[in-house]
């Protein structure tokens, strides 16, 4: 595992050197998020985030080559009572997460909690990486739903009493989004989680992973977010903002383990310059 982590960091260094546009984007995003942080400190976080991403890949390869029980033994689970309470009361839950820590390890939730999981994911741009991600997500019997055609499969998964995991920290197109604050700047954020939660009265349970050491991780499950009684546009914006606030707080704890090279603030509100 130590060798795998070392290789992952070197892959991240290679990306840092060979992807100047992504490097500049990560530094610009960090300048936006932490304007009071010294330039050198922001640069260290940016480079560490590249190394982290490389390690996510090599850890995933390691998972695919080891017995599932051996992998889950290295994952600490905190807050399981929160999801248990929601399942007992409502029979289903939406799991809110982000590209933080090794987020792919959340697909091992069925092995850790005993609850079946469906994840909503967009196919990766690289076919080879997409095959890798799909294999990893199915290691513990996770059901994968294509984000582009997710509504009916997600409603069916909720009806069957499953957890449905959704990543909500990437830029969304204007037609499917609301603009809510993220690190002090409005960010185009998918309204899908809020709409599903409000219209089906399904609780939203935040859950995030963090790497503690090579091969050792912690999954933290938080209490369900409060939901307004209505499902009007104001309520949808309120829930989306709450989800984004929770994600921001999680990222602030370990910023080097988030995906800063993503253009999170690409889509701007009407009339606002980029």
C-alpha cells in the first residue's frame, strides 16, 4: 500500500508538470477560495491535490486486487447511526457527497453498513478510466446509474429502499442549476438533489471520505439535513445552498484532498462576467 501511495503521488506530480491549464485553474480556484492564504501555501495545496488524485487512482487499483474484507478493515466508519435512523424512519436516503478524499471508497458502503447503494455518475471522458471506475464501483455490488438518464432509475431505487449517492460539487449547466454561494462566490449547482428530496420527502444524509494514511481512510456520516415543507423554487434553492455549505465545510477540513483542478465556477449567472 505504501508503494501504491508513492506511485500515486508521482502520477500526480506528472499531471502537475504536464497539465499547465489544469495547474493554473487549480491555483486560480484556490486564490478564489482562500484569498488570505499565502501564495506558497496555496501552491502547496494545489500540488498536493494533484498528488491526491493520482493516489485515488492507484488506491482504486489496489482495491481491485485485494479481498473486499481486507480493504474494508482499513476504513473507519463514523456516524453510521445517522443513516440507520433515516432508514428506520423513512426506508430510504439520498447520500450527499463530493470529490473529497477517495470518494470512490463510498461505493463500499454496502459492505460497511449492509444497506444497498445506487450511485449516480457521469461516464468518464477516458474510456479506460471509465472501465476502471465501473469495476471499482461494482466491487461491493453497487448499482450504477448514468447521470444523463437518472430520474426514473433513481426514483425506482428510492422506491426499493436503497441509498442513492450523488456527487454535488461540480459545475452544472445553467438549465439544470441554481446559483448558491460556494467559498464566497456564486456557483452553478445542480438542483437535482433538492428536487428529489423535497418531492419524495427523502432525507439527505451527507457523507465524506478522508485519507488518514496510505491505505487508511475514514468515512464520516453526518445527520440528515433539515428539509422545508414545500417544494417551491425558494425551497429548492434553500436545500441546494445547505448541501453546498456542508460540502464547503468538509473541503475546508482537508483542502488538499479536493478536486481543485475542476472548473467549479465556470457557469456564471446571467449578466455576470466570468
